[in-house]
C-alpha cells in the first residue's frame, strides 16, 4: 500500500522525497503490477505537463580523437586505444549537418566534442551554426569543463544551453575532479545558459543510493531538461565486465526520476532512445551524427545513432505528437528576449 500511496501523491507533480524514491527503486520489481503503475504515473505526468508533445534533440559529434580524461566508459579514452587517430568534421560539414537536422524537424541542436577539443575553434564553429539555423533554435554545448569567462563567450557565440553532468563514478572512473564538473555547471548557469542534466552512465555496479543521490543533485541544480542514460558496454574495456542494465530497468529509473522532478522541468529525456522509457515519463530523445562516445563506429549514423525520422517514428509508436519548431526547454538567453 505504501507504494500506491507514493504514486498517488506523485500524480500532483509536486515531486517525491529521497526516501520515497529509494522505496520505489528498491521495492518495485520489473514485470510486477507496481512497475506498470509506476510507469503509468510518470507517463501520465509527462503527457499532461508537456501536452502530449515529444521533442527530438539532435547532436553532432565534432571529433573522433584520443582523450586525456580517459573515462573508462568512453570510446575516446586514450588508455583504451580504440580512438587511436584524430578525425574532425570541418566547419562547413558541421553547419550542413545542423541544417539537415533542423530541416528534418529537430527541436534543438547539440554540438559535442572530446574534453581536449580547442575551445576557440568550438566557438567559431558554434557561431557559424548559430548564423545558419533558426535564431530561436536552442544551441547546446556538450564539451569539457570551463570557467565563467568561457561561459560568457559561449553566450556571445549564440549558445543557449549546456549539457553537463556529474557522472556516476566521476573521479574514480574518470580523470576529472568532481568539483570541477559542478563549478562548470554553476559557471554556465550564472552566465544565463540553461542546463540539460542526466543521471549517467548507469551500470549494474551502481547502487540505488548512488543513483538517487544523482537524481537529487540534478534536481538541486535546476535543469530545464532532465534525463537518465544507461552505460553502453564497449568491448575490450575493463568496465565492460560489469555488463549493462536492461531497458526495462532503465525505464524504472526514468520513471522515478520523472516523479522526483515533478513540474520543475520543461522536458524529460532518456538516452539512448528506447520504447520502455517512452512509456515511463520520457518525452525527449536524441538523433545523432558524427563520432559518439558509446559507438566504435566513427560515424554513429552508421552504428548506434538514430536519425530524426527514426526518432519521430518512435514517438509516434507510443502516441506522442512531435513538437514542431525550436524547443522551449533549452532557450536560455533567448527565452526572455523580445521577439
């Protein structure tokens, strides 16, 4: 009865407590009646709050290169030796792909690099993309850590938001100081950039307590988009011995995360796109092109990455209408300007 009372309370969209989130994740089992009640509650909350509209955010990986941060879960980690050469998309190619995504119906454009990518070059490419796409289209930076000065430069270049997270295992499975990740997020928000935050990369080795800690850290950071992501196993890496969680397990975490966030977000994402999570509170998924940290294919559109058209089909299959035009969720400095 306690589970049903938590879910009944969560229908309001006012959020649930840490203790209640722990209860749901610990006591609800996949395939149980309570699992479907959990998914239904989160799904209903999202369809009501987001007017049954699904968003497609499109990400362009700018480079394939060995990265000094050596995150154990990443294809680009220099210690893995998988990305042993450097490939970079040209500025013209990035602009072309951004336009293609926009023309296909994407609602936001993300530019992603390895942590060692030259910041000044990223800014120049960002400026060119900004000029080429709808002035109201969210432009999101998914890059390494930076400070207050760089955050303001991102705004001046036309970026509206950042994707930045404190990952599970940060500082242990990565060569990155966890405090630096938080400082970067605060620098971005202080500059007026919106935040897309994600509980990731979730693996079987992560405890429920760790996962719930990340969910509530995300809530405290006040993102406009929240998400969850499971870790994809990269063959030959030490962390691959742990395996990966199933899509239905991710859907349970997705649903609980959705209930925690309540009315405080403008979209709820999942990565990689999957049908169970789209029935568990998710209304935002990604299309991808270029290099991808979860894919051994140098061009992820030939591997794990989905197209805008495929994402539209997934949203249609679960009864979502695709939002038309620039997303409202990651507009940052654009949101309050006069149009």
